[in-house]
C-alpha cells in the first residue's frame, strides 16, 4: 500500500510526541543553613566528652602555671635574715689535751682534769657561735666527747689536733702545732673578721679562790678590746646573779704566753678559775655553770663584733 508523504509525516509526529513533551527534571537540592547546623550538632553530640575534656585540661594547666608563678614570686620575696656573726671567723682552743691533761684537781676521790672541763666549755661556746652564723675552728677535738652534763668528766687521752693530727706531749711542740694551724687558716680567711680564743683552767694553792680573768698581747688593740668586752659581761652578770659578791677578774697583758705571742689573729687567753679550790670547782662541776661561762663569753663576743 502506498503511503503519501503528508501521511508519513503525521505518523512520525505521533511517534516523537512522547520524547518532545518529557517533564523537566528538578535541580539538585542544596542543603540549607539549618541542615548544616543540624549536621554539625549531630557530629558534636556523637562525641560529647572530647571538647569538655580539652577545655578542662587547658583550664587546669593555666591554673597550675599561675600557681607556680605565684609560688616562685613568693619565694623570691622571702629575704632570710642575716645572722649576727655571719662572715666572722673564730678559732677556739681548749688547753692541753691528748697525752697532756693539764692541771689535775681533786673532788673527793675523783680527779678533775683541766683539759676535759676546758673542752666542755669550749665546745659549748662553739655551738653558740655557730648558731649566730660564725665560722668556727676547734683546734682541739675529741672524737667521742661532745657536750656533757656530768659533774665528773672522765679523763681520757684521745683528743686530737685540728686536721685529725696527734697532739704532741712536748709543750712547745703542742703550742707550735696550734699556732701554726691558726696562722695558716688566718691567711686563708685574710679578708674576714677573725679572733682566736684559748680557754684554760688555772692551778694554784687550794685556798686561793680566783675569778675568770683574761690575757691579751700588749700590741693588740683588737685583742684587748675583745677581752674587755667579755670581761664587762662577766662583771654585769655577776652583779645580776650574785649581787652580794664582788667580781675580781681582770684584763691584763701577758706577752710571754706562746699562743698570745705567736698567733696572727687577735688573741684572748682565758683562765676560768682555780681547779684546786673547792669554791671554784663549783664553776666546773655543775653543767649549768659551764653553760653560763660559755653564754657570758658569747655575749661579750657579740658586743665586740658589733663595735668593730
């Protein structure tokens, strides 16, 4: 069958009609701001502790930093008070020691050795000086006897010289050993305030009662001044504690004493009393009296240092 051209066009038009009139596809949807906020919130809520922990960590760290800074500032603001004898150097020597006990007194059946009682007063003075900030050298040292509160101090011979050296029996050798050590140390501390104090117990006739007295070199004004300051303290304390009893101790020169003559720092030689006299023995037998001797010396030493 023959189909005319117009009729053919009509058929093609009918066939194309569905393609020509297809609906337009919509544009892709874009998420709105509300949708984005919602998504972010949902993400954060999925890890609820992380941000809080991070924030807390920062806060704790910042707090510690502030506390540390305040602590360091507070420490820097603390100024430790300077002790009264800071920078001062003292050499202390108790009489005799080692193979030589010095003078020996008697109390009943007991022996009272000079070196033991002089050492006990000297080591008490050492402790007081150190408490006040001084540098102290003990020229005689006992390895097992510190401060003792017994009335009878047992005689021993184990004392040694400074530097853990044995003490010679010969008197001149012993005194030379002491002054040599002091003079070497004096050179080491040449720019410091330095004083040498040597403490002894005298021995006289049993009936002779004496008070604490002091020697210095006639050419040493500093030694004389120190001796006078300590002497003045003894006078004042006797007046206070024993007002009915006059104090007869004095200050004088004695250049012939080996350590007074040969020591480089200003030197004071102290005699504590007569170890043979029953009344003077009370000064040594009672520990409280030995402490008082050291305390009164300490007062005079402080007076001297302050007046320098």
